[in-house]
C-alpha cells in the first residue's frame, strides 16, 4: 500500500497551485461542506460545518493541494544499461528493473528501508553504484521522530545497506525535528555526495560525504523562507543548488566538492507554486531547471543564459523534462490528475500540451537508457509503474504497465497480501 499525506487546513499559508477552474470546482464542494450553498439539511448529521460556512474563500481554504512529503522527479534512473525505478510502499522501498535490450519490466521487489515516508531521491555515483535518500518516521510516545536515511550498494548490482544520515534539528526541540523536509542529493565527479534538506527554520541544511563514505557535520546556507523543493545540478567540479520561496527562485553555487557554497542569488521574482525539477539531457548531465508558478499558469525555464517564463497548462506538482537536440519535452500532472506531455520545442518557447496516461500520484520522471531511448514514468493510483517511450508523435504515446507486485504474505518487509482488486493506494486530499 502507498499512502500519500497532504497538508490540511494549514495549506492556506502555502503557495496557491490550483488553476482557476480546479479552484472553483473544489470550492463548489467546500461550499456544500460548509453549508454556504444553503442546501436542504433535514438529516441527522445536520447542515454542514458552520465554522467554515460562507467564509471559506476569505480564509483562503483550498487554494492549494500540497503533499506533506513532496516527491521529486529523480526516482527513475539509467542503470546497468537499462532502467531502474523506485517507490515507497508500506514504508519499504521497492525497485522495478528493465534490463539492457529488454522490452518488459520485471515485477517490483523490496530493497530495504523501514517506516519510510513516501518519495525518494536517487543518485548514481561515477563508480556505478546507486544511492537512495529518504526520510524514516519512527513513532514514539513523544511524537514522530524523523531522520534522513541513505541506502547504498556495496558494488553495482548488489543489495542496499541502509544507514542514518541524521536530522539537522535532532539536538534541539523535538518539535523542530519533526519539520524535516525531504532530502535531495547530488554526486560529484570524485564520488563524493552532498545531501540537502529544508530544516525547521525554513533554511537549507547541508551534509557532505567524501568518496570513502564518511559524513561530515550539518552546515547551513544563508537565507530563509525556503519551500520543500530543492534541486542540485553538478557540472564538473561545480555544484549549483536551486530552491524556491513564496516569491523567488534562488540559487547557491559551490566551485569545488571540498569548497563552501557562496551567497544566495535571486534568479527570479514572482509568485511560485513550490515545485522545482531538473530536466534530463540525452547527451548526459542535466538540462535546465523548471520552476512552477502560482495557479499552474506558467513555468519558468532557468538556464545559464537566463530565465524564460512560458505558459503552462494548469496542473500541479513537479515537472519532469527531457532535452534532446536542443528541444525540450515536459511531463506534468494535468488538472484531471493524468499525464500531460508537450511536443518537442525550443526552451523558452510556449509548449503545446497533450493529455494521456493514467491517474497517478507523486511526480512523473524521465530517464534515458544506454541506447539513448528516453522514457517517461509515473506510479499510478493502482500502485503499478507505467512507462512510455518519449519518441514519435506525442498524441500516440503508448503507456504500458509493469507487472504488479506478487502476493508475499510472509515477506518481512514486502507488501501486505491483499485480496484481488483491493486498491493499493489511499489518497486523501484536504
């Protein structure tokens, strides 16, 4: 089972991310809930929540729909000539594999982790090993305890060993430690790792490990007001970290793996929706950074040459992307909860979107295998991995489902055994 947690009433303080059409539809239901529509209520449970009443719009309820643990787009990766995909089910990480030259995906298998919240960040180091970063949530009488965890292969193709990386607020008030953001990591050319999280103060905390795997202390970057989304781009010795606030796209730079990050720079002013992602480039490395803006109306493409803001197509969540031969393709959840994919277009020019695919959760992902074939992927609300090749006409994309997880009633860390037809996902938005 995969469970998604949403921010509740407090989402009125988070950036609005629903298109006007979805916002109005959501409020039509909230008006019924609050009895703002004055419907007949001769029923035992009464008329509605009169504390909400007709004032929901004034209180800004419902202007966003935000995951408590928002996912990034780096959970699908090129690996061993093929592709691997990762997700968290029942608190445990599962992995799908598609080998080199194989047409079909294998059924997912558990690869460790325990009590993990949804979503992972995935990094491949130059030695070919996979690294997984997530957050474990242990329940205690004093409340939940959150810690960043790291799953690493001893060698390419081996199983994963899981260790704790810690929590930058762990030595202080336990309430502060509960506000840990999701980790985002980057590998440098020498095999070192750097992991970034949003801390209680809404600043960025950083921890770095050398090629030998020993982690240094947590350190902080200047500047606050950070939302959940963080992404890092490594090019040679340089690393750039991007983040969003309520109304800015910001960036820090580090010139070498052993160096320090410089002062925060503002790349863009505007009302942001809290999402951020890095585009995959077919030629290797990373492409532009994509930031969402309020109401799902526009996207900002950030490149070395500057930023460009283009019209979007509504929708919510992080945008996955592919850069091939100077042309960009974007993948995002649309207002119906399915997949929108754009026609190839030059970065900075208005994209043409087409809807396709299945209802899904989390964020989409894009990766390129060793043969140079690009794929988009989502995890459907049916709990299955769905993928399609990003070539040919966008109006004829063929989404295919990987095999489901086999029943495993005695697995120590696998899925629970569920009757046929039982949904494996619970989605309860506010």
